[in-house]
């Protein structure tokens, strides 16, 4: 038995490590930047204000809450896993509503196969992703095989502000990029056709065999009678608004409500601007940014 222990100890020493290394994990890093500054709460413990950086954290699961210095802005809370020899990066621009906040999170997860992967998720989901100038589908994208090094990402979605980011992938790791897009208010201004002096504008009469096309305004209205209170879908710039199963842009989508449509109000709303409605016989949630509650 003594001989066996001696052999094991010798192996550790020859390998450049000691028995203590069996119980030691290399530390992980966390870097946080916000606009404006915010108090950092890590697992419920205050860690000071942003910008925050700590390269000596123990690897494992954490819950973080960022409380902006301006009390009129909505706080941010999330969970993540810290990995040895890697830093997790969080960037957040606060707004009065979570719908208008923007930012991203970069998280590295060790890949046992030694391959290099890139994964992209987002809020809202199903947004367009362009990688290194090439269209790459819609979020969520999981474990896209890529090369180690720098890559450019651009994410877009109707009704939201575009976001672009340069990232570095690492061999043997899966880089998970989580985008938060801010909603965008779009104002449509009808074009006024230019005419010459004395010109008369007229529209050709439809052919007797061709039914006249419905006007755009007609397609934006609903003929269904809905009792008050109801939620009126406003102008989104796309002609429709997503209806989600839960009060989150990442939850399952039940469908799309047209601009001008009236949905029965189910008496609930959240602090971050979600409104509960009835949609095609099911309970759902829509963004209050593009709706009006009519009582």
C-alpha cells in the first residue's frame, strides 16, 4: 500500500502538480458594463457598482441582478454558469421598460470534443442572424461549427433596433451569445407623389372582369365585434404583432394579430409592459408598446 501511494505521489510530482490540485479548479471571470451605472447583486450579495470585473470567481452557477442607479429604469436579472479559464461578459443598456432595453451576454462552455462552436439565442426569438456577412438563419442557433478567432454578428428583426457585435470563438469551447434587442417605434409617412403644374392625378378604372383591390386601410381593420374592455393592436410597422404564450419575447408564439385588430383584455398586465389577452380561443400576451387598452 505504501509503495502504491509512493507511485501515485511521484506521478503527480513528475506531472508538475501536487495532490492539492485534485481539489482545485482554476478561477472564472465575470465582466459587466451597463448604461447607466448599476449595483451588482451576485447570488443576493452586493458586489459594488458597474463597471464590474472579477477574475477570481469559483466556477459554477450564479444568479445576477443589476439595479440601475436611476430608479425609473427597469432592473435586469438572469442566471448563468461560469467556466474555468474563461470570462463571461454582460452588457446592458437600461430603459424604463424591459421591452426597450438592449444588450448582450457572452458565455463560454467547455466542449469535450475539442471542437469550436458558436450558439446564438435572443430576446425576442426568431430574429435574423448574419455571420461574417452571410445570412445564417434565425435564432435560436445551436452549436454552429466555426473556426477559432474573430467573427462579426448582425441581428435584425422587424420592429426592433438592429444590433451588431464582434466576438472571438475559442478552440474547445462553445461560445453562447445571447442578444437582447430593443423595440423600435416606427412612424410611417405616406409618400406624396410629385406632379407638374396643372397635372391631374387619376387612377385607372378597374377592368370589368377584375375585382377592385381592397384598400390598405380596410385590411387593417377587424369586422369582429369585441366587447369592452379590449386591447387594440396599433401600428407596428410590420402590419402585425406577435402574440406569445407567456409574458416574454422568448416564449412560444401563438400567432400574429393584425394591426387594427381588437383582442379581449383578460385583466392582467406586467410592470415591464406585457398585456394579457384572448387570442383565437387561447390566453396569450402582447407587448403593451404597440397596443391601446380600451375600457
